[in-house]
């Protein structure tokens, strides 16, 4: 996890501000290791600080992480924020 986060942090701001796939990858890492809340914090930062819109992969990654950690309220919020 530490190596994945270090890699994520080393990615230039300009790349992170354009490519949601970079965010999806690190959120997936957190979700796979039972750290859904960290993934949700990144999701919130992605939306507020970088003004990126989640794609269908983002939603699936986060809903999966929430389901494994029992975070129903967070899952509902993410789902409703991304209904199209």
C-alpha cells in the first residue's frame, strides 16, 4: 500500500487533474486492503480539489470497497452523486 501511495503522490498534478484512471487505481488498492475510508477521502479530493468527474469504474471500485467494509451510507452517497 505504501508503495502504491508513493507512486500516486509522485504523479504530476497536471496528470492527476486530467486522468480519473490514476485515481481509480489507488482507490482500488485501498479498497482491496479494507481501507475504504481512505479511498473515499481520495474520491472526495478528486471531485473537490481536482474537479474531476467519477466514471463508471470509479463508482464500481468505491461501491465494492464500501460493501466490504459495511459503509452503506457512504455507498449510497457515492451512488447518488453519480447517477446520470
